């Protein structure tokens, strides 16, 4: 559903919480206007949420607020990142990719890229212990999913013997302050060639060459989830956790009630961390047994 030039995403069964698809990628400068537009759509939205983005880390609005976080890599030059900001392991892995014949380059958004991504998405039914949400997508679905923000997107592809084995998509925010790494994914069957490490290195190089001071890689910590292999991967590649304000604007009486009593968070987010961790372990083991995928390491 479109709102203010972006897709409006709505989550929750009882309490409907909406946010713009560009959340984390573009700053919301007039939240009251966005809230007013959301109030005009036919779907019910109880709470509108948005967050500030880099480098605006100090609270600027008077709405109900909690601190959220992003994984941020400050970028000056590629050499500074390569020599000073990362550990030896990701550096060696990126070198290993080149030695094993992986070729990285920026590519246009065209049928060839979509077909390659379609192959990557449909390699395995489970990734990182969870059902792969991209598995089973046809070419048109892949094109729609990947083809957002095309006017300011950068696509980087990893090739082995001229076949795409991984890709990354970055979106530059409207102010030219940061590039947001929306997705980076590589085929498990080529894991030993370290394409993901090579893709991260090429993303940093692309940011440095364009003078983009920040590279954002989604969240560092998700809700009450303990740091995992993905968080470790971000950390050793130089990403830091930066806390940023997230705001909540109630749009309905139910939204005001939910916000007052902390009901705007899902049940999973409200569970104690040890219990949530045990439940995730059980869930991941169940998915692995049921769907019988190839296993993927960190």
C-alpha cells in the first residue's frame, strides 16, 4: 500500500503498527504529515513508527520514543577500512575469494541480474535456521522484490566462471549521507570461496569512491535477541552498533492504549532473553529437520 511515495508496511494482528518501507533508509522530516496521510488510507493502522537515521542521533521530536539501533560502518577510504577497521579473518577471506576466481563488479538492474538472483534465492529452503522467505519466488516476484528504489540503488554481483553466485544491493539515502545495505546473499554451495566477504569489501569500496560517509547494514541487535553469527559477522567487518531514536505516534484509541501499556511490541519481543533464545533454538532445529536443507555456517 502506497503512502507518501513509499510502501506502507503494517505488522501485528491485534495492534496494527505501520512504518514506511524507506524506514532506516530515508529520514522522516515531517512525521505529522505522514501520520495524517496514513489516517486517510482504508487499512487500519493503530500506531505509526519511524526512526532517525545517521548522523542524526540526538532526539528531535516530542513523540513517544524508544532507542533502536543500526549497524553502521563509518567510511573514509577503502584503505582505512581494509588496514585499520577489520580483523585479519575477513581480510583473508576477501583475499581468498579473489584467489579462488570470484570476480566482483557493479552491474545494472536487468534480466540477467534478476535471473541470477532467482537462482541464489531458490538454492535452499532454509537459511540461518529459518525458512528462506525468498525460496519459491518466480522471476517476476524476484524482479518486484529487488526492484525498489532503483533510481538510487547500487547492485554488486559476485561471479564464478561467469555465473552469479552472490549479490548485494545498496540504497543511497536522499541526502547522500549513507548507503544502506538492503541485502547481501550468496550461494551456500560456493561458501568456501567466501563471496559474502568479497561483496562486503566491494560495498565499502563503492561507498568510498562516491564519498558516502556511512554504510548501514540493517540492525546490529534485533529486539531481545542475543547477538548471533550475523551480528558477529558485522562486527568483525567493522560495523558498530549505533543507537538512534525510534518514535511512535498513536493514530487510534487502541493505539494510544497499546502504547501506554507497552503492547505495541510483539509477544516474542517481550519474552525474557534466555527463554526467547531457547525457543529460537527449538524452532531452528525443527525447521532443519522438517525441511532438510543444506546447512549454512556463519
